[in-house]
């Protein structure tokens, strides 16, 4: 099953996001084939201010555990976090 994390950063956290980014990318790479897509939400200056990550997991609990290992989550970068089951209906990337 697919699960999406949709999160918005704390205000004024761009510097912390940039500092944590190498470890965040390492975490995402470690998800291997379970990672379907990931990327930042941007502000008007093109700076990352949130994230969307979609992974495959057996259960919501497994998805939460994977997301909670992300350095962004562990460092408390996010102000709001939503994790929901997600269904891909249209995929125009192929």
C-alpha cells in the first residue's frame, strides 16, 4: 500500500532544512524501491518550506516508522505533518 507524508516546515526553518538536507537525502536513498516520489514545497523565493514523500509500506505503522527515521522529522523541522494512505490514479511520468 502507498502512504503519503505531507509536511510543512516551522517558520524560518530554511537554514535548518539546508543543513539537514544531505542526511535527509541519504535517508530517502536508503528507502530503495519503497520510495515512489519525494520533493519539497517551495516558497515564492524557490526555497524549500515543506515536503511530500510517497512510499510503499505494509501498514500505516510501518510508514510512520519509516517517516520518523527521516532526519527532518527527527530534528523537529516540520510544523505540521499528515500521513495518509494514498492511491495513484494517474501516472503521466511514464
